[in-house]
C-alpha cells in the first residue's frame, strides 16, 4: 500500500500569513469529518498548544470538547516557520500506540503561497482497524486526500 496522500493548494497570502493561519487559526477553518474524527464524541475545537510557553517542537495539537475535555491528537515534530510544520496525528479509532504523520509546507509562488500537505503512515493502520472503515487501501487514501483538500480550501478562505 502507498501509505501517504499529497494535496496542495494555492492561497492568496504570503507564506508567513498562511503559516500563521494554519497554526494560529486552525480552530476557525478546520472542518471535522466523520471518517477521520479525532474523538468518538461530537467535534470540538482544534488548537496548537505551546510547550513551555512558546509554540514549537514538542507542542501539541489538541481538540477541546464542549465539556472542556482535551484530546491530544499529536505533537509538533518539526517547526520551521514560515516554511514547514510536521506533527504526529492520531484518531480516536487508532490503536493506542499508533500515530501517523502530517507534513505541511508553505512555498511562495509570486504573491501566493502553495500549501502542501503530505499525510503519511497509513500503512501502519492494521487492516481490520475501525480507522479504515472497511475501505480498501486506495479508497481510504482517496477519502483522506479529499478531506485534506476540503481542509486546505477552508484555510485558503481564512488566510
């Protein structure tokens, strides 16, 4: 199985603004998806949280639910503003010791920014896992790519 999806979209903003919107405003543009939900409860609000006061490597991507409960989706693995961000990703339906990885790049193209997302590691999700929703590999990755495309469109509208 090819274990990754790659999606890119241009946004009408410079790399610094696109990066800031991705990280600092993720709760405003993120669109939950029932196939790739992070918790088994109704969706909450996503945010990146700093480690020791400053956002960067080791910080967390979390979802805060309406009841105040916080679910850690992942950790920031690489922090290179305004060009690159890498974080681990886990869904509620993943086995406890499993995570995938998301790499986001921000590349200037004239006065716009090409935002690309590579989500990798789905080959580690066991074949019978609920996270696969019974989909064969190709269809699972297609659905994941479609969702990331929708997310980037939300980011583009925000940035």
